[in-house]
C-alpha cells in the first residue's frame, strides 16, 4: 500500500488514524540500546522482582515513541515535524501485549501547525497513555510505494538458553578433563561444575593445575586430580577412566585434538563404538528461531558414503537429545540437482534413499540441497523444490571437513553465532573444545553432553519442544 502524506489544507478537525503493535522482547532490547537506559525492570534477561514468571515491562517512553509511527506514517505522514508532546501514563505494558496507537486532530493553527490528541490503549480498550501533540504538517506532497529501514538483528541466544535451562535438575556428568594446562580450559571446567553440568576429574600435571587454579582465584579442594605427565598419557588415562565407567564423558583441555582422539580410537581404549566417530557443531545464530546442527567440521576430512551415513546418524541423535522429535536433515552440496561431476550430489541422493528405506532413522533426510534452499523457505520455493526439508533444515551435513569448518566459523565470526560441539560415535561423548572457545562455548558443550547422556539413558529428551 502506498504511503501518502497530507498537507495542512487537506486536514480537518476530527480526522483520525491508528496502528496496532505487539510489544516484543526485541523491542525492549532495541530501546535499551537506543536510549542507553539499562533499567532491569525493562530487560527480559533480568529478574527484577524475584519472580521469573513476571514478564518485563515496556519503558513508558517506548510506549510514547509509538505515537511517532502514526504521525510519521499516517497523519500527517512523511515530512511531519513534532514541536511538542505531552503524556500521562495510566497502565504498564508487558511483553506480549497488543497496543492500539491512535491520533485525532483537535485543531488547526496557522501556519502548518495542527494539534493532535494522542492515545495508546490495549487491544481490550484499557487506556495506557494519552496526551497532546503539536505537529507541523509537511511542506510538499510525497508519495512512497513503501518505506522501510535497514534490517536489525538483536544478538540474543535464546536457543542455548533453552538447552541450558533443560539441564537444570539433571544429574551432573562425571567428566575427565584431559590436560587442562591453561587458564581457559581449567576455568571452563570450573564454570561447568559450578553450573551443575559436570563433576570434573582433572588429568595432568597436578602442581601446574594447582598453580593455575590459584591464579584464577579458585581451589582444587574437593576435585579429583589424576597425575599424568605427557599429553598421550593424559589421553590414555582419561580413556581408561571412561572404559571402566569412572567417568561418563571426556573434555579436551590444552592438548591437541588429534592426540585425544587417537587415544579414544585406539583399539585398546575400549571406547570405539559401532559407528564412525564424528563431530557436531550446534550453532545459536541471531535471526534463527532454532539451533542449527552442522556436521562434520572437525574430524572426518573427506568422508566416504558410509562414513557420511554415520555422520548423519550421530547428528540426528544429538538433535533428538536437544528436543527435536524428528529433525530435518539437509545434505549439502553446491547445487540442489544431481550432477555426476559433483560427487557430493550423488552421496546426498543415496543418503536420502537410505533414509527412505529405513537404513537411517530418526529424522527426515533430503538432498542434495544448496545452502540457500536448505535453510531459506523463499529460496526453496523460488527454485520450485518440493521437500519436507528444504527451507527448514535443522541439520546440515557438509561434503567435507573444509566446507563444514568454514561454514561454522563464518556463522561464528561474521553472523555472531554462538557455537558448541560434541563428538559422538564412541562409547562416551567427547567435548572437543578449541583453545579459542569462550567460557560460554565450553559450558554449552558440557550441556550438550549432559542432554545426550540423559537421552541415551532414558530415551527421552529433557528439552521441552517449542510450541
């Protein structure tokens, strides 16, 4: 619908205009940034009154600012200039409330000045705010096909918050933390233990770990410490504890990933399972209303067809543990059609058929899909793709390690996603954290291990499905 302004001579007393608006959590975050006001009463992630069920309240000036939408877009429209505005606020607005914002012309004053009654009410008619505005009308006629502002993303990570919340009440996972010989890896173990996610067993140089803990202002009192003097021996000791059932998970410290995984995959470790071991990234990406699972970006360099089948199975298991009852799996390639010159398209088609025949279960698998039509429904429709997965993929299976690693890091460093990861396929989950991982990423990797362990033992996800 075209947007047209109204000049002074075209406006009469009694003219009205209105819009509707629902208050969202993102509105409160954007207003906090724009105004600089960080009043916890108005921030969704701050429990101001001690009752977590109380919704955050919208700032009164956010409510008042809504009047600008009617005046700037409708009456008088583009080119309007506020001279004065008064407000009386009668009722608080909570997240989820629908508001009706209206203006009515009270009088006209030369030159170009009109006086407006301004009102904000709930959808049921309850008055929220009222006042009077003095507005200069536009000087010239303007007609716009549409008006918009640049897109804005609020960098929130609600998906990870839901997964962490689901771990509350679950038993902490006894975890061998392998060679935490630097501050980030030791601090990550402390934070995960403090959050009730793990019971750490620290493996490495005891004196060094005590010194690092003291430097962090912490103590190793009450934490089991197992001495081992080389990276290989640290990995071997961790695998021994896992094999004998003394721990139910492994967490990488400051040793190299290949040393830890060599220990896990050694025949004598007793940790090799029936499946190919693979790594799954879980990404909480701004702008997406669900977590995105990416595999394999850390272990299998150039997996063949049967390795990819296990990669898919492992990813489905983790997604189900995270609350997706039947996750949608998109097998990625450069194109969405089969091309014999692009081997990944052939693998994708075969994996889809394997899932159709029950050789891969627990999810809906389709491919080949290109990245755009795997996650964007409009891209899938534009290309005429009819699929239960296209545009809705929860899991992205990449052709090789390079493509997966680049995809995960692009989402992290360009799209501001938060990432966590887990290695599955062995007898116990492995938290293969990176030295560059934040404490939050390490904590989330522990949460994934807890959720997967719970799902394996009970057959049920601890995560409540989204409505």
